C-alpha cells in the first residue's frame, strides 16, 4: 500500500481526526508527542487545518484549530518515519525508535492512536508510566483503544490486514475493556473521559481523554 493512498484513506474515513479538532483536544502552542506516529498524518492534518482556517474555509461553530504547535513523533518503522519526515518538510520531528526504549521528551499532549494493543500488559503499564512522567503539570493523554465486545474480532482483523499491507510483521495484541483502561489511568493520576470513536466504521474504537489531576 502506497503512502499516498494510505494517508488518503485514513484522513478521509477515520473519525478521530475530525474529533480532535471539533472537540479542541489540542491547545495552542502545545508540545505534542505522537507515539507510533506512522508517517506523521496527525501533524499533517493539524497543519492543513491551520491553513484552511487562515484561508477562511472553516466549519461554522467549530473552534479554531491549534496554532504554533511543537511536534515530535516516534515511529518504529524506518520507512514510514522517512515518508513522514519528507512530507512534513521540517515542520516537525519524526524519530525512529522502539517505544519500549525511546526517550520521551517533555510534552503537553501525548497521543497514542491504536498503539497500546501492540504491547503486552507489562509493557503497556511501563509505557503509560513513562508518558505520565514526561507530561507537564496540566498535561493530557489522548488514547484510542479497541473496547472488548462483539466487534473486537473484526476490529483487530482489519488492523492485521492494514499492518500486512504496509509490510509489517503479523501483530499480536493485548486488549482490555475500556473500564480497565480508565482504572489504570486513574491509578496513574489522571481523570479520564471516554467517547465512541467508530462513527461511520464497523469498528469498536473508543477515544480516552486523560487529563492530569492538578
């Protein structure tokens, strides 16, 4: 699957990108850390949104998109990281590293979209603990996870197909119910809200917004 067609499909059909803008989950001037950032689609989306807003082509009633972001992405796949770095043209940094060992820079917003299920339970906890340590006092985590339920098998099967089409190895998954994710984040010092994030798709995804307790 080419980088272009993957990006086109993802940005056209995935409801999470619209939700992040419509719900103003990323504030102006934030240091954004995108873990498992792939080819940098989130930053490309945010940059395009800012350009559309400046041009006056913006949905009525929506908040203005975030401006002056400082973006750092970490992606394990060298090819995808290279695609992203090339497309972004220096407007953000994409680093190639394994999230289990990567150094996480100080951040205001950390994004993990469809990432945590690739790690086992111990690795999930360790990564979330490190994310909590790198976040600022008013920091926020944005996590999309697959909830347990009748559509989970289809969601994971689609994920596997996408991974294989992009040349990745056959993935193994460790999933949790959304309530368990929330309990885990509570123990790490966050207040968490959950909202469905599968509109227009057959999946069972949920967006968790985890705000650090002040």
